[in-house]
C-alpha cells in the first residue's frame, strides 16, 4: 500500500493546480476528492487485471480520470468536447475515458462499511483477500503466514457469520 | 451443513457433485438458503466497501501529509524569512561600520558589485571547494537524469495541454463549408476541422492553395489543429506569429488561446 500512497502524493499538487485552472469555479475539496477517486479507480483497474500496460504516462491517465470525475460532478460535458477527440487517439486514454467510475455507496453498503471496521484487522484482511481478490485458502495461508488451511477456513466462516449478525443487529435497532 | 462448506460455496469454490448436492440442500432448507443469500450479499458489496476503505486511507493521508505540511511549511518559511532578514540587517550594519570607510555619497554602483575572479584562490575548506566545483559543473552540464526528467515532464505537460485545450469554433466557420458543388481543399479543411478530425484536417490544410494557406485567419485554425494533435509548441509559435502580424480577425482569440496555453 506504500506505492498507493506514494502515487497519490506524487502528482497530487500538480493535479490540484491543473484542475483549479481548468475548473476555475471548483472548490479545492472537490478537486482533492476527485483526485482520490482517480487514484482508487486506477488502483482497482491494475489490481483487477483490467489494465495491464500503459502507452501514455500514469500522470496523463490519472489526470483524465480525475477531470472526468470533476466534469461529472459539475456537469461540464458540453464545454469539454475536445476531451474525447484526444482520448480517441490513445488507447489507454480512451480506456480511462470509458471506464466505469467508482460507484457511490448505497444504504446497505454504508452499513457494511461501518460494521466491517468492528472486525479484527486480520479477519478484515482475510475476507478482502478471499472475496475481493479471489484468493484460494492456500494462497491466503501463504500470504498471511498461517500454519494451517483449516484455521483460515474456520476464520472466514466465523467472520462472515459475525458480519451477518452485526448487520442484522444494526437493522433491528 | 458445515460452515466451511457454506464458505466455499459463497467463494464459488464448490464444483461438480459437491456443488449439485449443496444446491439441492438449498432448495429444501430455507434457513440455509437465507443464510447463504445473506453471505452472498455481503460478499457482493465488499468490493465497493474496499474502495471506501481506500478512500478513507487517502483522506487520512491527506490530513496527515498535506494539511499539516502546509502549516508546518508556513511556519518554516516564516522563520526562514525572519532569519534572512535579520542576517541581512546585521551584515549590512557590520559591513558599513567596520569594512566600508567610503562615505555613502561617493559610492558607485560598480563598487557595490562583487568581483568574480577568473582563478579564485583555492579554498582552505575542501568541502566548500568540492561543492563549488560541482555547482559550476552542473551549471555547464546539468546531470543527464535531470534533463531527461525535465524533458519527460515537458512532454507530459504538452500532452495535457492538448487534452484540455478547447479549439476555436463559431457559426461563421459553419457557413464556410456550404457548397453546392464539389468541396475545395479549403472547404474540406474547414469541414474536417469542424468535425474534429484534426489529423485529416492538417493533411487537407497542406493541400490548400499557397495563396490561401498563408492567410493569418487560416493559420489561426491551423494553430488550433496543431495543439489538438499534441504539437503544442508549433501551435503556440503560430499563435504568437498571428498576434505579432496583427492581420488576422482572430487576434483576440489567438491571445486567449495563447494565454490558456501559457497558464497551463
């Protein structure tokens, strides 16, 4: 995750400067927010294997996602037509232009997000590896330095059950 | 039904006979079915939740690294500025009092300038000597890495200018493309420009008759095309040329475009 933090910090100030110029009515909070979403989207694209190589610079790719988010936020579509004409000239930029942006959390997901932090760090990491990254029990055992696969399996079952209970309790309150 | 089996089913790891048997059990066991569905719903939302957690991580990083940094750096800047101001004042006082017997009214501007020796006396301090020579060498021949990095940043910036540059468009241009017969190269260029097909627009421009091609009005459109194709420097030079010639009807627009590019 260190690389993720570094990437965020590396172009953060440049992006804010460029976006302030481009969207002169934008508040810095919105620009920072868009930059965060752009970096997360990029991270997700890499991690999921959807994006395997870049023919443009990372900076350009991230800027394009960030500006798209700001355009969406401020509904600037008509003013930014050159955007797609340039994007069509580079495969990666076209991809950045077309790719799905981060969805907003619905009520159910917000509740899950609140409850998941109540779990122990190890369990949280384990369910993310298992259900988000799609790792097998054996892979998780190696990655998390566990002695037995059974311990992982038991922990996963308990974590799912615990999460289900926490969510049900919250709904019943 | 053991809980590890349920977990494996939710993780989509059950296969063949195991999976068939499990799904048959699901059909008859409504309690199991409800439990599995609840787990599946949780798992389906984990991706979005992970994104949110990454977001929270970045919010913390933002608070820690940038908000604190700005206040710290402001404090540092304040102390630095104060120190420099104090040192300047002390140096000025000491110099005037002990080393500069010449009355102020006799001072010439040249005398106040430091003299640079062609062959300065070697410094007693080896560290100072090394630093100075490095500095001079760097001035003459900047490190290759620095040049490459600068060039890369420049290229990236040029790319970004092209992404965010807004080419000139107006209704007058539309009227230039109306033709009953076959389109001239000039009209083709305008039509391609309006269609935002800048690559072919440039090809078409080069086929326009020279007498027309060099008109500053048309050069203005060409400058827009060049920027849109990422040839920002050429486009910028052309805008400057149009402004300096003072003949185009698009001078104000050229200034605006140039200003946009410079501000980037």
